[in-house]
């Protein structure tokens, strides 16, 4: 279930900010802080998360005060895997179809 929540949040980011995964520093990705989680890296801090983002629960970003903090290691790894998969897919598609415009 947790991995599905990450996929849902990632899909929402796709609609809101295409290419968001290229802006994430995987070496600095940590879900347990408001500055190094996905939202923190995209907007400076999770507190700057745009109102249009509907997935505003604790699974999408980190909040040091939320009850899901024990899941920080798991969530960091799930986000990391999602981003790496997207980056690898984009690299593959660029390699086989470099002049294709969608």
C-alpha cells in the first residue's frame, strides 16, 4: 500500500511539474526533514507546497511532528526507487528515440 501512495503522489507531480524527478538530489533525499524530502527539494521546504497539490498527507512529504516518522527510511527508499526508475526510463527513451517530440 505504501508504494502505491508514492506512485500516486509521483503521478500528481507529473501533472503539476513535468520532469520533477530530474530536480531531486538523490544523495540528499531524506524523507524525515521538511527540506530534504521530495516537496522540500522542489519548493525549498514542505511548507511552500502549492495548494494545488492534493496529496498533502504525511506520505507525500515529511513533517517532523507527524505520527508516520518511523517510516522515514522506508519512504525515502520508495521515493528513491520511484525516481531512479523514472530517470532510467527517460534515459532509455532518449537513447532509442532522441528526436521524438511528444
